[in-house]
C-alpha cells in the first residue's frame, strides 16, 4: 500500500432522529471535535475539511463549508468545501477527501456529513427530496420520493410476483438489528407481522410500499478523520480501503430498467475486482435501504442472488445477523434514520466500528472485511467501498 493511500483513523456519530439542535452548524459542532479527539489529532493538524450536506431547501443557510469555521474551534483557516450528490452526499465528501490525500495535496482530512430535516414540514420534505429525481419527468410523482420507489416496487412485482412479504422481512430484520444501535432513531423490534400488515399505524404510502418499508425523516451528523498511511502509523487505529468504486446511471427512470440498478451493479463489480475478493469473503455489508425494495434489489446488484431473486435472500435468512452475509447489522437507514448528508459517512463509521471490534451489541464476530454501498437518487449515483482493518 502506498504511503499516500488514505485510511480512516477516527470517527464520531451523533444520535439520529428528531434532535433538539437548531441547525447544521450545531450538528457539525457535535461531531467535528469529537472525531479529531477519537483519531488522536488536533485541529491544527488538519489540511482539509469536506462537508456533506444536501440542504436543497431544508435551510436558508447555504455555504455549509463556511460553518466549520464557527462550529469547530481551530479550523478557521483550514480549506473547507461542501460536497453534494443526493443521498450519497456523505460518500462524495469522503471520497473527495480521500482523493486529496491520495494525490498528496492533504495529509489529514476531516469529513463531516450532516442534515437537519425534522424542522421542515413533511409535505415540504417530500418536495425537497424530489430534487434528487429528474424533475422534468418525475416532479409530479404522488407521495414524493416514496412514489419513485413505489413505482420501482410495482415494476419489480410485475416481473417477479408480489414480494410484499419479503419486503416486510427486510424491514423486520433491520428493526431487530436497530435495537442494538445506540445511534438509531427507532430502537424497536417491530416483528414481521406488524411490518407485513397494513394498518392505521402502517398504512400504504406509495404503490405496495407501507410505512415500514420507508426510511425515516431524520436529523443527525457523522464524521471521519482520514490520513495517509504514514501518518496513521503513529495513531491508534487504521481502516484501509481494499477498494472503492463510484459509478453512475442515467437519471430519468423512463430511459432505463428501474429494477436493474445497473449503476449499483457496476460499482459493486468494480469494487470486488479492485479488491480481488468475492462476496463470500465479506463478513458484513452496510447497504442503502432508503426503502426496503432498494435493499432487495441491491442483493441482486451486489451478486448475492441472480437478477429477479433478491427476495430469496430475505426469505432464506441469508442477510440476517446470523446469516451467511449479514446486511445492515446497524439497522440500516430503515431503523437508524436517514439524515441525507450524514448517511454515507455514517455507513462508513459503522463499518469501521465493526472492523475495530468496537460495535458493541451490533458486533459481527471476527469481522475482517466489510462492504459499504451508498447510493444517490433512484440508483443514479453509486459508491461502493470494501474496508479492512490494517491496525
């Protein structure tokens, strides 16, 4: 591994949910200094800060990178920039920082992902999230972004039969896992029957998707510290990227097979090839379950099942915590929450915790290799990381 190859050396993670914090500035302050302390570096050592925030109307305050100067003492003159890539904004911020380290332009970088969503009325949230769709064709979608994935679920069911039960199995799995995640917004084991039953508490939201098939509106922040390999030698932890891949797909749903997730498959194929591993070599995966149907199709994209058979992995228990490949032992977005800008950073934090054996009750025994998949929009932009502990 090159001495400039980036590694993760520290992190911080706020609770996710409806938080009693006023704004993005406060969220950045919750995790920035804490991550530096966890890594064992000082603000004066930082060469670059990348900030992942979607915003898109959640706040009139833009220029979120500028907020670092007031939220984290000691970073007033450190170069900072904001990254945005829909629901993969956090991973975009992380990869941008890693690129700077790999290029030799930075030695230590602080990555912060954050979003304040719950102060915005729910109907407005739906419209803001539609900024991640192709508005020329999809802006009038009923139920906002849930309507996009309701359409995807309908298309999948038309091809492969009604898989509502398997979606409920995914939801129940993730809620059961989330009980053990101290950062999760919903730490309650709902059970399969509650997730599979349409009721006043679990109404249909869009197409076949019920409330328990949809991730939560959340506030939250997460942060990572990345350094070059040489710097990491003097620190307590080091999580390396065996591989990282970023791929895109065409944005309009009308121009592609919405059940294929071709960009996601390309990202996974690229990461596995770069890492020289197969799916059987992974001990866990944190994947982007903004909706349960997304997780199911992602099983196919990662190569866990053939196309059209992702539902079998759910039914057979392959992805349970005690299954052959645990998926979302953190509870995923479904249980943990989905503050847009924070999500990609959070997923990498939780995978790093697993590899360091610091995941508490979430821990997968002897976890040595972890996959992270974070996507933006309806599988428009896809980031796939394969992580391993090197210290």
